């Protein structure tokens, strides 16, 4: 079967080399001994890693060539800082760095502009958070971060929120081979929304046709505002099972309401 030629930044992605773990270690040893050609081989041999990462950002409307170039910067940083003595695969170390470089690029080029001063506070807060985590072996509170930075807690929260990328409610966060669990499945809603009496009657009638466990799950999820994880802990089943039962129960109800 003929491989399709796809060019990104003038690179024929179908002909990118793949390095074995042994080859990678040899090249890192050579590079750290001052052999410049080894670094170039490591870059070319890991461009497929960049390609796999930028696929996660396909829905951002960014040019693939731009994302690829930014991803390559992250790859080069990973190569230059990789510690061969650590028992860690290079891909495990490099992927977060490539993702981080792309996220910084997307933040800095976001059409919703964040002021430079706010970004500076956010980046400082992230650095302080990492330092305090390593120092105290736990995640620091916002109060601890703000005290360390000598800025108000409100400024820290506002700055960190400003640089966060928006997340789709339908982004899958877990998949066990069956139905995926989406972000929206993790969100609780403590608001008690009033339904019209017609809708209420229809829903009550449909609820009567469900099994006791299905009724309990829907009641906890949509009337008590609990997350699927909370429901799973209370009932004693997995979150994936809660997700499947919830979707099945809603499907049964829709047949009677329509």
C-alpha cells in the first residue's frame, strides 16, 4: 500500500525516521560528549513525536505548520535538558514540554488578550507553586502562593484563570473501552431549576418506568447535583458504570417523554 505524502513546513512526514531506544541512548551520549551531529539526529528522529502531539490541537483553528514549528522548539528544549541518568523514557519527558510550548504559544496568541502584567503574575505563581510543591511535598494553597509572592489572593486567582485554555464540555477525560466520560459528566449543578408543570408530569411518569437503581442515579445526578464520582462512591460501583447506567436511563426516559 502506497504511503500518502504529507508535507508540514517542507518536511515529508511519511519519510520521518524512527529511532530505537538503543539508538536514542547512544545519540544522547554522543551529544553530551560534544558531538553536534547527534543532536540533529535526535531532533529528526523524534519529529513524529511532535506530529502526534499537535493532533491534540487540531480543533483550535491554528495553522498546522505554526504548531509544528512551535512543537519543534519544545522538542529541542527537551533534548537539551534530558537527563540520561534518569530511568525515564525520552517520550515521557518530552511530550509535556512540547505540549507546554504549544500552550504558551496559544495563550500568547489568544484573540482574547491578557495583559502582560497579568500574565507575569500567572507565570510567577506557577513557578512559586512548583517550588512550594517540591519544598513541602504537597500542593500549596492560593493563600500560601499569594503570601510568597506578596500579592493579593484575588490577583493570583484572576491571573491563573486568565491564562487557562477553555475546555469543551464534551472533551473526553476517561475511556475504559466502552462509553467515554466527558467533562460535563464531572460537573455538579447545585441550582434547583424549576420545570413547568407539564414537563414535571412527563418526567415523573417516565421516571416511574425506570429501575430503582436508575431512578436513584438520576435523582442524585440531576436533583441533588452530585457528580458521577460522588454517585459511584455512594452506590459502590465504578464511575464508568454510573456513566453507562445514566445514559441508558436517559435514553429510556426520552422514549416516554417524546
